[in-house]
C-alpha cells in the first residue's frame, strides 16, 4: 500500500495540464484549458482542465476527476497503477506502507519474468539451435534487440536460474514459467523460440514460445496471471506507440508483427491469439486515430476481422481492413511480393463498413427479402455504435447501396437501435420526475455552495452553517434524492466536526481514487472556477449561506409535498372504504401538514 503522503507528493508534482497535453491537444481558454474529450466523440470542445484546481471535467460525457483519474481512464489502469506510472514520470521513488523490503506478488512475478527474459536472451546470444532458427527466419540483431527475442533450451535451465536468483517456488509457478512435476519443477517453455510480451511500462508480463520445427502445438503462451490478462494487452504496443504514424496496424500473431516491422511498418501490434477485444480496442484508441486490420484470408481470419472491426468501430476508431490474399500470412506475402507491395496494400485497405457489408452479403441470399431483413438488422446494430452523425450517415448510405434499399428504410430501421424510446420517455416524463429533478438541483446547489466556501476567509462559518441550517429544517441526508450529494455533504460536516482544518484537501484525498464522487467534485470545482465571485469574502460567504438556506427550504417543501401526496392517496382509500374515523384523522393531518408547507422554515418541527 502506498502512503497517503507519497500519493499527495506525486499529485503535487504531476501538473494535470502537462500530463493531459501528453495525450491530447489542449488550448488555453481564460484561466483554464479546453480540448476535445478523449472519452467520447465530439466536434466542439467540452473537456475543461483547471490548472488552479488540478482537475478535469467533460461537460459532454461528465467524466472528471484529478490527474490519477485521467491516467486511470486513458490508460485503462487501476488507481495504484496510475500512481506508479506518474511516480515514474516525475522521478519520485515510491515507498509503500508495509515493512521495508516487502514486495507484492505482482512485483515478484514481474521480477521473475525479468530474470526469465535475461535467461532467454543470453541463451539465444550464445548461438546454437535458437540462433540458427533466427537466422533462417531472417531475424537481424536489430530485430532481436527491438523485440527482445530469446530462446528457451530443453531441460530445466530456467528453473535453476530462477532459484539462483532466490525466486520463491510459489512465484515461479504463479508466473507460469515452470510447473510442478512430482517433487520438482519442469520448465514450461523448452526448445522454443521466445517472444516476450510487455506492459505499457515496458515490463515483461508474459511470453509466447514457438517450436523450431513443424511439431505441435506450434505455440505455447503464458497463462493469465495477476500481471497479465490476454484480452487487455497487445503484443508490441510498447514499441508501436513510439512511432506516431496516425494509425496502428493490427495483425494476428507475433511473427506477423515482426514481418511488418521489418517491412518498415513499425506501428504494428498483435492480438495475442485472440479476436480483438473491446479492452484492446480502447488501448488502440488511446494511441492512434485509426487502425488497419491485417488478417489472413481464411475463414478464421475473416471472422476475426469482423469481430475486431466491430470493437474498433464501436470505440470510434476509423477502421480499415486488409485481407491478405495469395499468401497464408503477412510474413509470406512480404516474402513473395516485397516490402513495397505490403505498404501499398495497406494504403488501399477498404473501410470497415464496406468490408462488413460484403461479409454480410456473402453469408446469405441478399435477393431474399427475409435474408435482407436479417442483413439489415445485423448492420444496423453495428452502425448504431457510432456516435458521430457524419459516420452514421455515411454508413447508412453505404448500407442502402449494398442492400439495394432506400436510405430512409435503413435510417428507420437504425432508429430501433438508437435509443429513441429512451428519448421519448425523457420528452414526456412521469408526473413525479420534474419534482425529483427540482429536488436534485436544490441538493446539488447546497453541495456547490459548500465547495465554493473552500479557501475563503469564513470557510468554517459557511461549512458549519450547512449542518445548522439542515438540522433546523429537519432534513436528514437519508432523505436526499441524490445519494452522492448526500454522501459528500455528510462527509464535509464530519470533517468540520473532526477539526475543520484542510477540509478540501482531506475530502479530495478520500476520493482521489476516482468514482462517481470524484466526477461530481471535479464537475462542480470546474463550474466554480469559471464563475465570477464577490471580491470581499464576507459578502461572498453571506451569499453562499443564503443559497444554502433557500435550497434547504426547497427540499423542505418537496418533502412536505411528498407527504401530502401520500396523505391524499390514504384519504381516497379511506373514502372508498367508508372508514369515517380514519378519514377524519387523515384530513386533520393533511390540514396541519398544509399549514406547515405554507409557513417559513423556522416553524417546521
């Protein structure tokens, strides 16, 4: 566990504008910065960064938080991983709130993998079968060093090396490097050419091993561990992200990636033997604006291109597809046709929607009205994933052309996947919905007023007023419509009671790991920083307390009106049942409740 003091030190050293501008283009906008949001598609910037508050917030998709939240979201990391990444960027050495020298299992497994990597590379460099295989595949020293390739010899040499390094048996087994065989261990990778897989830090998290002949299984891959999940990693992403070419080439296997690299296409990744997952598509989106899927022309390759394209298209990545023909894979294609032919083929790759439509047409009788409807349903589900109106319109036009339908027909069918039902509900809300929205707005305004008090001279006076005014109005946080607002306000009150100093810092640190509370705080902080305020703190404090009073009065009335609605229903039931005693009591209670509603807050008990 990383200490809170160290987390604060890393946060202070990581300027949020510098960090975010390393991922996206930002522009100065008054005291803040703005940008196109990296988390959803938009044409007008709604993503704001506040250097003063060290927060970001998107007014379009409502993502927001601190520098750790941004790195978590953009890199697909956990909170601890984001802290580790920023610690490396700022040159701050981490100290963990555990006994000195104690490492987590993740660190130990990565340490074991590093030792294994060194062993495999040393063995390849020493000559022999591994070096002969590398030469036969045309792998130069540059390629071997760039991809850190190696060779795992027969026997138990890796196990012995790891024991020399004092690696625990449990870690060796957990890393998937060796397996128990009776009383001892056997190396998992034996007489295989080794392809290491790295995470975004450049740390080895897994391996793939290929036989040197035609025996089976051709490949053995590391099992999934606490540091490696196949569907969340991409082979060679650690190298590909260094070559900013505007797009990333996506291939199926290790040798395909290396073949394209040799051909000069260095921005290439491989999917580690699985169809491209949604997590992998997000990784690609963070590192490139577009992608070209380069798969084999067999049925597995075609189906993989469909699934991978669906994932990328759904993430808003401009996607093209190149199906290798006349060769079993990119390596063979380059061997037969040369590097230039591969580069030209990539340039002529077809847009994913065109490829998708051709695959749909090839899967049935497109002249049949029944299959045509099936085809329309399938392509509409894909098009509906696109957030861009321009992309959707273009896809509708292409679908109409390929399926010989009118554009209106395709667009009408697409509406069934576009959430229009939800929009209709929003346009015609239920009777109680507007009341709930009003109460929610009042609760939000109370929280915003409390946050606005941070840093002013009478901060304590305003924050104490929240508790005093709420209790005087007889309102409990359990009755709030918005549980996040209630949770944050309740915590502010508790922090004031605990001592009152550094309330904002303590609140922010409690929710530094992200989540809905962090998003709400970042959104309100951004609004507050953009607003003009009175120069005199005393005047500003009075205004904030007035807002709190007015909003609590709104909530008080909402609660009473809700009670009147309940009483109205109970009276109607008593009338229907002709229960005169109950009816008299209920009418009396409603009259008393109505008097309270008409009175000021100070009369409320």
